[in-house]
């Protein structure tokens, strides 16, 4: 009988990625099934701080169960590490994936100049926090190095996937199959560490 774990997110893409990585031993539910729970203000200065805020807030509403939260984002060297923890809301109020990608292109154009569309070194980072009964149990992280490219390419994934090429590949994350992205990605790396921890618990 799979154990239940609450993934403290309303991002269905993340839930799919986490389900694929954790496998059949875990019944992953997310906050889409709990519309009454308030959004958590991501006021932390680091991905780890924000993951902890989300895991602990979720855990208050999930007594006696495991809660996993992640916080992730893109760091572009030419932009001093931006968008960083502001990745999801980079273009301002009402931001969505498309507006964030357009804003990133404009920012690069402003800072780098006419060569902005050439590959710019960048990385995705992911921090994961696992909580139980309102207490932090464990934290993990993962990183994938690569470059930001323009114009955007590919239909898969979400967020900045169509403009991110992982190191050693020519395709963007949005062009690569989901299984390949999962083996390379920041979230994949952090989730495999988390899954190892959870497997020991379930055993
Ligand atoms: P979070 O939900 O607060 O972790 O926000 C993460 C934001 O960073 C997302 O909305 C995306 O814009 C970006 N991001 C994080 N992980 C990925 C990824 O795997 N692919 C593309 N964009 C990502």
C-alpha cells in the first residue's frame, strides 16, 4: 500500500515530475485538491528558505503525514544570478511563463546588448524540504548547469524550459523527452536524494 505524501505545490507539472521520480511506492497528492489552503508568501532570500516555508506551512494542514516542498529557479550569470528566487514572478504582477521568458530576453538585451541571444551561462537550482507534523525533517538540493538561448524552442516542460539548454546537449529542456529532463534536472537530482531518504522511511 503506497504511503501518502503531500507535495506543497499547485504546479501540476511539478507533481507529474515528482510522481515519476518517486515511483509507485508513494501516493503523491498536491494542493490542487485543496483549494481552500492559502498561498504561502515566498519571502525567503534563498531557495532553501522558501522550500522550508512551504513545507512547514503545508505540514500544519497535513497532520501525521509527510509533506514535501520544493523551491526552484533559474540563475543567469550575466544578470548577477537573477531571476533567482523571483523566477516565478520575474515579469511582475500577473506573470506567467511566457511573460517571464519575454522579460528575461529583454533584461538580457538591456544588460548584454546586441549579442544577448548568444548562449548565456546559467543554472537551475532546486531546494527540497521535507516536513512531518509541523517540524522540518530533512533538506536537499540539486543543480543543473547550462545556457540560456533565444529564441525559445520546444513544446514540453514549463517555465524557462524552452530557453534552457543543459550542458552537453543541443536541445532545450522543452525539446528533450520528460524522462531525459528528469535524469538531468535540478529537481531530478534533489528529488532522487529525497526519494532515497523517503525509501528508508517506507522500509
Ligand atoms: P517555484 O514554484 O516557486 O519553485 O517557482 C519556480 C519557478 O522557476 C517556475 O515558475 C519557473 O519559472 C522556474 N523553474 C523552476 N524549475 C523549472 C524547470 O524545471 N523548468 C523551467 N522553469 C523552472
